[in-house]
C-alpha cells in the first residue's frame, strides 16, 4: 500500500500518512441492505492488515451505530488508524435536518468521542452545511476543538468552492469530501482546481457509483428492500437504462486493462491525482495523489478487490477514453430533499 500526506501542501511533514485508498464504513450499518457486525469487523481488521489505515464514518450512519461499530473494531489498534468522522446531519426518527451551528459542533464531538471510545478524532468533517450559518462561525468552533485536543485536522463535505475558500481563511481545511466517480464528475469544474490551489486533499466518496460501476446492478429489483438505491433517481426507469449504456465503455476498457470494472473505476480516480509528494512509509517513492477514494464495503472479498486497484496503472489513452466516453450520468445523485443539502 502506498500512502499520501493528508493536506500535504498545508500541513507539510506534520500531516498524517493516509493510505491511497481508504475504507468507507457507512454500509456496515445501513443504507445498502442487511449487514453483519462480525463480517464488518473482520473487514476493518483485514483492511488494516492490508495497510488501509484511513477509516471513514459519521455520527448519523445508523444513528450512532456505525461509530460504535468502528470503535469496537479499532479498540486494540487505535495507533494504526487515521480516523475520520462527521457531524452536521441530525436524524430525528424518519426525518433529518442540518445543524452546522458552533453549539452543535461542540456537542457532537463529545458524543462521537464517546461512541468511538477514543480521546481524539484525526479528521473531523462538517458533513453538511446549513447556509444560514456562516461557515466562518462553524469552522471557528471546529478550530476550538483542535486547540482543545479533541480533533487534529478539520475537513468539510459537499461544499462549493467559495465556501471552501472562506473556511480555509479561518483554519486550514485538510480535506474536502465530495462524491466523485466516473459517473459523478461535477467537482472537476471548480472544486478540483480549488483544492489543488489550497493544498486540500480531495476525498472521493462513492467512487464506484454506489456499486453501479461494478456492472452487477441491472435492475433495482435485485437490491434489498431496505437498500436506499431502490429510490435513487439514477437507479430508476429511463435513467437506469441510459446509465447501463455508459457502463459498456467501463466494461470494455476494464477488459483491455485486465481488471474488473470496480478496479478500473478506482484506478481512473487515482490517475486523476497530479501531485508528486506521495511516499511509502517503508521508503520507496510512489506517484503522488491529491485525490483519495474511500470505497465502502462490508465484505473482505470486495475489500481485497478494491485494494488491488492501487497497483493498476492505466495508460493515458485509457484515461482519455474514459474521460470522453462517460458524460454526466442520467438522474440526480439524491432525491429532491437530498439534493438541497449539496454544495452550500
């Protein structure tokens, strides 16, 4: 496994080394069908054994369940983990609201620390932003948490370039987490240039299109009844039919590259990185990246498939073909209420 320094241009040598690929833990608690805690903990342990040290969770995943699960999994190996969690989405029964107030930031961190069973969070994200709360106020409160020793580094999720700049003016933003994949490329216009200018690491969530880029989902009927993708616009009706046509290019290029469609999708994202500061802690140089995908899985076999993508190098021609052959996916990323929370 190769490693990158989180926010290297900002933090310099003081930043933590994070694995080229992280592990998204959300699906271990909900959203993607049934989960098994024992299997999930085995997957986290296997990830650490493979050198994947960058774990991603949030207080709203499973309404706290995911943080407790991750906390149990890393209890005897905390020193091997760069731990990221998030606050800002408050779930109340079946409804949810966005709270990015300074008061809630101070409250949420203590609750996350208790659930995770740790004394500090390595990377603390604002999960979503309420535009009525000045980002300067929110980040100012998060900076207080850094000074208190509860948080080491600050991140944001799904904000626009202007908000990122304003936040960065208050306290260095080590990471911005945004959806980025072969079928979600909105960030390329403004976000990618901005994070590179500021020296912020771009953490790409849903890097295999919520599983669509596996090539195994041809109808939502194959998904579990409680899988939220059943109600996702991109997995429905004519949108799905159009997106399945885009997938044919992914399958063809994957066959040429000698890898699976999942590995191709991850290798493409890794190829989009442009820095040259990546190093292997064991001493060997590596191609540096400022884009770190965090594919989520709850199964060891899928984890191992994902990790193998770090060793795949695509040709310039393969990257070009993918760039030019996959326009925006059909359908919004979320339902109407979810879309309202983005890019504030």
